[in-house]
C-alpha cells in the first residue's frame, strides 16, 4: 500500500507519500501560506509523486485533514482527495486537524493539548489527547480551553498555544515546532485509520459566516383593482416610451370586457397583463414586467393564469400585436402557442430609429 496524505486546513500546504510496508516517508513537501492553497496543492502532489518515482495509479489510499480549519482551505483539500479517490478507485480517510497536528508527538508525549486560533474571533479550536486518544473537540474562548488543561500537565502545541500559555495561572509546557498539521507527520497514523466506502467530510465546530437567505416567497397572481392603478401605470411607464398615465389606464380598465391580472412580489406589483374579451375571443392589450424583475418567469405565469381564466369562460381565440424588435416578447408568445398572422408596417414610432413593424399574432385551439 502507498498512502498519499494532503493538508490544506490552516496556514500551510503539504503533501507526503508513505509506504506502510517500509514504514517510511517516500517523499514530502510543505509550504507555509495564508492563501493560494488551490493553486499550490495539486502541483505539490505531482512533485511529490515524481520525487518518489511513483505513479498516481500506485496510490492505494488517500488521507486528508477534515478540520477544523479555514472554510476555503478545507474544501480545497477535501475536493482534491475526493476527486483522486474516485478516479483511482481507492479509499480516502479523514483525520481531524487537531489529531493531525499532534500525530508526530503521539509516541513521545502521552498528554497533549492542541490549540488552534480561530482566525480573529478570539476563540480557539482545541482538544486534549491522552495516550493517543483524542478527547472532545472544543470551540470556545480561552477560559474553556484552560479548563481542558486542568488535572495534569499536558504539553501545549498549535497556533493558539502561546495565547493559552500566557493566560494560564500555572505554568504549562509549551512545545515548539509542531504548530501546524503536516502531511508527513500524520501519514503514518492515517495508514492505520479504518477505511470505509464513504468519502471524508468537513468538520466545522462553528456556524458558517454566510447565513441562509430567507425562504423564497412565490409571487401572488391576482386580479387588479382600481386601487392598483397608480402602481400599474408607473410600472407601464418604466417599460414603454409611451407608457400609460393613471387616467388612461383607469379609463381602459373601466371599459366593458377589460380585465387586468398582476403578479405581486414583496407586496408590490412586478408585472401585469391587460386583456379585453368579447364574443368568445380575447385580445392582449399590454403585458409588461418591471426591468429588475425580468427573467423570473413572471410574464409567462401571467399568460398561463389569464389563459386558464378565459378558457373557463369558453374564450378560445387570442389575439395580440407586438413590436417586431421585441424578440423576448415574441419568443414568449411563441412558446405559449401564438403564431404570426400578419404585420402592420411602421406601426410603432421610435424616438431615435426608424418606425418598427407590429407583428399580429393569434392563438387558437
């Protein structure tokens, strides 16, 4: 068996190849870095393989640190481990960052307190290892970490060790040179970890900084009322050069057979459709969506709602006209069964361009 160990959990990047049969590290490399793990780890693995004269196909197990650690760093190492394990059809095992940091000392130090700083939060990741057994992982302030050091004289290591030693009421033994997990240091331990079919997963001891967004609120489709006229007229003027005034929209909605359907989001109309139905046929007078709310399927949902409503009233023939330069609207209507039936040349005036044709479209059963 040849084991490839990788670590990107904290402020370094490392890779190592270990042969359990020979009980030796075949090749290893480590580089301190606060960022840039994604660019560094894969080339580092390639160099380690080349230095050992080992093909990737010879790797029979992969080990990776699972955390706690930086969110991005953990995902980089785990993604590489998952990808290689899948490609090479070999197991991948995970080892927590605190145990990985302590691994080189487990044979010599029966009592270890591993403490890592949690960024600039003022808190720490910590665990106490007695005779190689990792106790409960802790994420808390310095007082809780100091409580872990009671009842004995553990040696203290890790990126937060200096802080804890300075705050301790009684002297603690500080070991230097073992503050970060190193692939060559935990590879031997990882070779003894039981392998499973499951891929290792990240270990987080605190909530992510990014909070879940509120649940998505679906739009409300409803018939417009006279109270909606000011908001709908304002929306119409946002969409068209010759948008309707409150008066013209109110007059239209007061005409026989005219109905308006609107899509409401966050308590305000975001799209609306006005139609007129007479003698079993209907005409769409306008359909518009607020600019910042386009590409959210609101117009399509309005069309579907209006079609369903008029179908129940035995209105089966639909007509409309649309500007020939409005490709998005033409595509929308086409997807709902409307087909071109004629044109009106130069029907729509354009402020800075030549007049545009109106395309007549009809939808029938």
